[in-house]
């Protein structure tokens, strides 16, 4: 006979203040660790290594694509791992250490293949963080408070990015681009301490994977474990959202990197790290209130109109980059990244949760959709790099803006509002049925 649903899952979640503060601190300190070197990788390779050592926009873009593909391959297995393991804290800590070590060795190596290998390790380890943080959050607060809490998570994530970028920008003036490596090591240590603030018994592992009573019964009876690919292919809206996630990142991922490269050309390598830090800080400061607002109002406004705004702002941002090469203007346009990326980060796990609620496929589905997202991000760097080398920065920005416009149209005409939807029980409805229809 199957065990009943755990008391934590059956009742409303009431996490302690310490646990909630631990989640805040975890999202704050992991902000700079989870993405590895990010745009600083391009700045470091181009500004410090430079063409004399064979590094330009195209080769740097290729490194970022290789690392992105490694992370892409790891996304679905990472989600499945988070679904299966009860040691989520240990997985997060191990991933933080792996990302940090793979980046700390970069100043000591120059070979293209070694650089690609270390950044691939960072990409693989970094694939753990999105599903792990979302799962831990769901397991701590439960589904009713999930959207609001995810918005708060993203707010602290963006605040962490802003603070670390400000520190990197200020100290890089005195110590050079190498300062970002020291900062990453410090933040990794702090993130481990924050993770330990969340006790293992505060995380309901059934809730963390989106299980309902039916799935608990099936699991106890030895039923089939959910597959990320199966979950994706059986749910037409989840599959469509994966395509939309890929388009968003195909457009967005290379914009900041390309702006950083352009600022390096315009202002010289001595100011490059500080300027890109200003770009990051400016965007992250906007992302904080945007993410909190989305988390607080997503249930009232709905997911679709907010996500459409993200695609629209992304397209406008790409066009605006072409109007001037003034560094202050470029930093001002970068503020728009705070709106688009702030919305995306806050809504991504919420929409996946909408489409998989009660199925036990939440984290593995996150991984499957994130695989498509990572594919878009990985191709973005190479696409932009090739266009920049062959046709210039303006053409690259317009191409990225066009991709965002295509994503806007696809979301507008093909994607439904996911608020109020529940997973269907047959393939005939594409895996999703409106809650109102199911109630009827």
C-alpha cells in the first residue's frame, strides 16, 4: 500500500525565517557563480589575450558556443538528477565549486582546447543551478506561494549580479580584469554558506518535483519515472515554450557580449572591464524591481501579456544599439535588458510549473526546456560573432532584433495563457487542459 502524501505536501508550507533568509542569500551570492565568467570571458580573451594570441570576436564566440553546447547537453540530465536526488544541497555546493575552479584556472592556460574544456566544465556544472534553485524553492514554500517567491529569488539574483559587477568594475580599474576571478572565488564560498542555512528537512522532495497524490501513488507502486524528452514531446504547449525560450536566448544572449566587444573597440582594453560592469549593473538594478513585480502580479495580470512585453523590449533594444556608438548611450540602452531578462527569469519556472503541475515532471521538464534555451544561447554567440566579423556590429544587432520580433509574433498567435491550465491526462489535448474545462 502506498504511503500517503507527506505532511509537508498536504499542508500549506510555513518555512521559518532562517530558511527564507537562506534562500535570499543563496540567490544573491550564486548570481555571479551560476553563469561562470559570462560576458567577462569575452572581455578577458579579447582585451588581455588579444589577436596576438589568436583571440578575436569569432574565436571567442566559438569558445562560448562550445561551452554553451556542453551546458545544453547537461540540462535535461541535470533536471532529472534534481528530480531524483534528496541531496539537493550537496548538488548545489558541488556545482558551485566546479564552476569556480574551472574559471580560476583560466589565467594559467592559453591553449584554445584547454580554455574550451574548462568553460565546458563550467557550463555543465552551471546547468544544475536553475532546476535546483527552482526545486528547492518549490519544496520549501509550496505551489501556492511559488510565483511570488520566484520573483523574490530573481530580485536577489539580480541584486547579487549588480553588486558583484559594481565591485568588479570598481576594482578592475586598479587591478585589471583578473579581479573577476578573485571575486568569483569569494562569492562561491559565500554561496556555500547560504546553502547550508537551508536545512535538508525544510525541503519537501515530493513537492520539489511537482508531485501530486496520484504521482506519489505511482512512484510508490514502482511506476515509470518521468522522462524529460517524453514530457516535452507529449505536451505541445511545453514544446512550443521550449521553442520560444530558444528564440529569446538566440536573440538576447549575444547582445551584452557584443556590446562589451564594441565598447572594447571604442574605449580600449584598459576601460573594457569597467564599462561592461557598468552595463551589467545598470541592467541588474532594473531587473530587481521588474522581477519582484512580475512575481507579485503574474497571477493577477497573467503570464502571456508580461512575456510578450519581454520579447517586445528585446527587439527594440537590438534596434536602438545601432543608432549611436556613444559609450554612455550604449549603457543607457542596456537598461532595457533589465526589463526583458527580468521578466524572463521570473516567469520561466512559473510557466513550466503551470504546464507540468501535479505531474512530477517539473524539474526534468525545466531541464528539457532549458536545453532548447541553451541551444539558442550557444548559437547566439557564434551567430553574432560571425556577423560582426563579416558585416559589422549594426547588422548583428539588427539580426538579433529580428529574431526577437519573430519570437513575439509566435508567442502572440500560438501560445495560450498558461495561468489556470493543468496537465491533461491524454495526448488528444496536447497534454494541457484548461482548469475550467477539467472542473466541468
